[in-house]
């Protein structure tokens, strides 16, 4: 066993209360994810708190408020989105030179804790019960942010000088659009490789799916719902909700087809899919509905992206599929449905033989958490750094994403300790320990 590594691992274990206190401090800041027009909450306070801590340990700290232009020109972020009161942070521990650099990234926004009255304890006041730290964001992902911050702090405090730089980067807006991560990439935050400390359950995530949110609209023809109606060609009413039923069935058939179609399969991800999530239709109880809309959540794989990494090919496939279903219905053939696609959140993957994966897996096993390769069926900021910033990023963090976004969300304290240990070892092995750093 390498004595320097041993010292780092023991130091983190011995200071577990400090690690829990850090996670608890982060949970106490209200950083609830926003709708685009919402005012800021305590994002600036949280970033300021981390900036002050990291600067004290010798990092060169950059805290900045991106401009709307900084995230413009993607299919991912709504135009004009601003960052007033929502700064991003990048803190660089400069290496001695000659080593590979490492990005450690996490998001500071959390989903709303509502309904708060169903929590056992206040979601903003972290509480340890039965060895688990409870609070909004405990696992997704202020716990992971605490781990990566603490790992970097302990290395600095012990005087373990790495050869390569370690960049600690915390961003906003992951839960809504990924805008904070994109802003960080556009700001120049990068490294030779990166780790996003989402709650992977000590798996190493190498991929995530992308998503589209198509809204399908059909029109009917209003008329008195209690009266006999002539055929629509003779001026009779047409029920838009029933016409949407035709397309709802088409969506279900497409999902079934994708479930087994070879181009919709991935070794670490669920197949591509499309799920109806919102339906709206009708105007009045005694009127045939004139309009109906169906919103779907569509998930697509890295292999389904276009040459630029976006979902245009999947959009085209859905358009064709819906058009074919509509063509089989006389009304819909003459009154074709429309489809609007909103945000396009692009998928991402890194090759399973990327050298950081073996480093991370080895470090995790050495702190008692054997790891498997995996992927995130949803999306996370690793995609932006990997696709847009030239920083191949994996995911690695504590248990468990299944507890994210839940009432009484929690993370095991023991997992925080092992995650911080694993990250510290991975940083030492990836970046290299400089001579004289022991
Ligand atoms: Zn997350």
C-alpha cells in the first residue's frame, strides 16, 4: 500500500464529521431548480461559501455570472436565459506540472422538496438518522459536491502536491436544462478528463441518454355534444380527443418497436423510448372538443444522434411515424397533426476503455466499493463537458440515484466517506503525485 495514499484515506475517515458538516452546510442553502423566469435563490451564497473554502486551501478561484449569449445557439437552452444571481464556480489547484489534469464537477441546484409537510425532518436542515444524512439534495447531489470538495481540500491540506491540475467546478441549472454546465464549458472550464459526482452508487457511468419533448397537436371540429351529428364531410362535428387516440396508439406502437429494435439498444442504457406525459383537450362539457395536444418524453441513445450530436434524426423518424398513422385516418389525412419539438438534451458517452475509467474503478475498489460500468438512463452535465468541451467525463458517486427527488431523500454517511476517499485516490493516480509532495 502506498503510504501517501494510506495517509489520505485515513485522514478522510478521521474527519468524517467535517465531511458531513460540509454536506449539511450545502443542503441548508435553498437552491431549488427554477423555471426560466424564476428569481435566484441562494445560489450565489452557496458558491461564495465554496469559493471561500477552496481559496483558503490554495485554489485559484473563479466565480462568474454568465451572460445569456454564453449559452445561446444550442438546441438545449431556451433563448435569452440569464444567470443574474446564479454564478458558476471553477477552483483550480494548480499542479506541479507534467501530469494529467482532472475536472471534478457537480450541480448545486436541487428539485423542489414539496410536499414539505410529508418529510420527517426539515428538507433544508440536514439530519443524520441511522447513519443516513437526510435533506433535499443529500444524494442528488450536494453529497457528491461535498465529497469532491473535501477530497481536493484534504489533498491540499496534507501537502500532497499533484502533478496535474485539479479543477473543482460547481454549476447551476442541471435539473432544468444543463445551462450552467454549458456556461462553464463556454467559459473555458476543461481538463484532460473529468468526474461528475452524481449518486451513481459507486458505478462508473460511461453514458447517458438524450431527450426530446415533442408536443403533438390535432384539431377536431366543434359541435353540440348532445345532438346527433352528420358525417364530418357533411359538416358534422369531429372529436379531437378521439382523433388523438389514433396517434396515442401510434406512439405506443413506436415504443414497442424501439424496445427490441437493434439501433435502439445500448449495453449500459435502457432502449430508446417515448412516453406520453401530458394530454390536454376539450373546451366545454357540451361541445365536441376542437383541439387536443399530447406531450411526450422521448429518450434517445448516443447512436441515434445526428452528426452534430443532436436529435434531428429522431425528430424526423417521429414525424414520419405520426404522418403514416395520420394517413390511415380520413379526417387526419386532410387535417394533419403538427409536432413541435422543444428543448433537445443531447446524449453522450465515453469509450469504455477510456483510461480514467480503470483509474476510478481501481480507486473505488481499493476503498471497499467494487464498481461496475453503467450508464444514466436520464441526463447529466457530463454530456456537456464531453461533447462541447473536449473533457471526457464519467460519473462516480455515492448511493443512490433512486433516492434522488424523493421525500426524505438521503445518502449514507459511510458512502460519503468512501466516495471522498475514492475521488482523492483517483485524483492522485490520474494526475500523478509530484516529487517532494509526500
Ligand atoms: Zn443530479
